[in-house]
C-alpha cells in the first residue's frame, strides 16, 4: 500500500485518486476550493461521471480515500504526489502552467523525504524538467532526494472510471529507474500494458495521441461533406475504411466535430509547441479549422429546410459536448446556439444533466427542459447536437405527433435512414443522403 497525495480534484485528479484508493492505496485528494472539498468529504461528487460517486463513497467508508485543503500536510505524508491541476489554454493557444508551477513550489517547500512527483496534468514537453527545477529551487533541505515522472491520463469523460480501472496502457516517463518501477508497481493491479520511457517522450505521447484522434475526426467529417455532394453514405464509407486494420473503426463517426476539455486545448497547444521550435504544423492547423467549420454545418442545413429561421421554434436536443457528461467546455452547442439566436430563432433546449452549465453560457435567451418530449412539443424542427440515449431511443412515431412539422436535422447521425423515411420525416444528417417527404 502506498500513501498518495493527488493535488487537484477535477476529472483527472478525482477519478485517478479514487481508482488508486479502490485498489488498496491510502489516498488524499487535495484542492484549494474548500466548498468542493466539503462536498467530497460528504461523498458528494461535484462532477457528473457515471459510477464515480458510489466508488468515492465506498472508499471513504473503507478509510482509504480522504479529502483535504491542507496541501502541505498531504505532501509531507505522501510517498507519491500526483499533480492533477488544470492547464487551460492561454490566449496564444499554449498551456497555462501557473497552477502547475504553484504546486511545484509548494511541494519543494514542504518536502521532508524522498518523494515521487508525478505530472498527471496534460502539459507541454519540458514541463517535467521545469517542475524538477522549481522543486529543487524551493527545497528547505537541498540534500533531499526526489524524482519527477510524467504519467499522462487517457480518460474519456463519461467513461472515465471504467477507463481508469481497465486502462489500455500506462505511459511512464521517468527521471530514474527507481521512480519508474514505483509507478509501474502502482499500476500493476489495473492489469494494463505498461510503457516506460523518458520524461519528454511521455509528455509528447499525450499530445500526439489526442491530436491524431482529432485528425481522424476532422478527416471523416471532411469525407462526409464530400459524400453529401456525390450521393455516398459516410457511415458505409467509414465502415469500409475502418475494416482496414491499419486504420481502425474508432473515431470515424461523422458529426459536428470534437469538443470537450482535451482535443481543442491539446491541438492548439501542440501547434503552439511546434511554432516555439520553428515548425509550421499546417496539417494540425487544418484539422482545427475543419473542426471549427464543421460545427456550423447544421445551421446551414436548418436554413436549407426552413428558409428564414426568424420566429421558428427549434428543439435543440443535447447541449453537453458528448453523452454521459455535463461538461460544456468547447461543446459545439456553444457556437451553434448563438448562431441560431442571431437568426432570431426561438430555441427550446433539452439536456438531461447539463442545463445548469448551459445557463452560464446562454442565460435566459433560450428555454430549457430536461424532458425531451416537452422540448419537441410543437417544434418546427428538431436539431440533434448530443447523442444521448434518450434521444437515440425516441419513438419517431410519437415524435412526429408531438412536432409542428416532421423535420429533424441530425448532427450525430442517430437514426438509420430507413427508419426516418418510414416514419415520414424530412431528415438531414451528416454525410448521408437527405430524406425528404416526396420520397415517402
């Protein structure tokens, strides 16, 4: 059993700390936000992540998981210290490392013996060396030993708990064999493939992986736009190319682009990193531009069907950037909803869990509901932005009776074309043939 301090209780820190406690370690998760820590002490999780609250409560009860704002004490009592604070995007596109540097200084000031300091936050190449330098500069006793490790996370919001407990791989970039083995042993109960490498390579792996996946998404969306012009079906195209083992089928679902806390930030950060070393990363810049443009494709499709949107009631189905999360960071809805409001559409917005987050962005300019049928009632068209199960499992026959007109613009390709055709809908999706009433 290891004594672990996790500094930062966002998605990464809270999920990682909880999972480390669940495999038998003593973990304290720390944050400067006292309100958040008070909630967590009561077993109340401030983020929506399926199954997480139950595991948190179980490990609190077992005495393996605790929460604190006393970061110095947590540092002193820990063998392993995870840095899991936010690294938001700066105005220039780089990663804001102010929280990482603050934690590194605090660690140095409170070191009382050998520690392994692990960067779990997504950080640019070179951050591990910077953390090492800052800790060393702030050591009260220069003779104290420590090592720095990069152990990037690969968690998907909405399935983060399962991803951590059943992780595909653990990448460990270390400054010493001793530290690498400590972190490797920590991950053994997860039955994962462990890769040990150098500090800089581990930092680069995280960015390279996310940006490659973002590239796949923008690529299939570009193919989808061509498919619409030539009469092909992008779902069939994606299936065909996904059967090639060199390509694979994942991240080939056409739609309205990627969002969330990782891909937008990480693609910009890698472009910024490339520029800092004199490389013009034109490919990744094109990925970002394609993704930005893709989000507004559904607005054009609505106008194609309805013409002037002024005064039209549009049922917006889904506001979070993906299902099973309340995260609105870089959600396509953040661009699409304002675009529709500028065209003076009347918006009724549905999301099962992200309404409070959406209100921060849209205020009272739209009507909110957590009842999908209420959202659809008397709507002139439905616009699907998030593929919630509640949306994918809708009874289209009932939907048609609820709506003022049988029109669906689907940004997530939730329904088979045959199904909407037989139900009597005008249905425009992404990269697939249109379904119009004269075909029914």
